[in-house]
């Protein structure tokens, strides 16, 4: 089997910016409860990293975004 590396690889600029913004928000608000509405990217490693930053993801497939905000 041949494996070819595809360039570019990784996340789009919007996803990278969203992750950086979440981390920056945590650093500027050390004691605040911080949530993201829905997963920034469907990647368990990113979700786990955000949890380590104490950033919670509000995500429930059975509820709308408005219901999650309540």
C-alpha cells in the first residue's frame, strides 16, 4: 500500500481561530465558566484538550441550539 501525504493537511483557518479564541478566553478569564455551543470540530482529542482548559462543550443531538442555550 502506498500512502501519500496531502498538503495542506489539518484544520481550516476558521477551526484554528475558534480553538485559539477559546483558549485565549480561558487565559483572560481564569475563574469564569466558559462554554462552546456545539463541537468546534468533531475530534475527540480537541474536545479533551478543551476540557483540560476547563472549557465545556454544550452538545446534545436531541436539542436545538436555542434549547442548549437555556
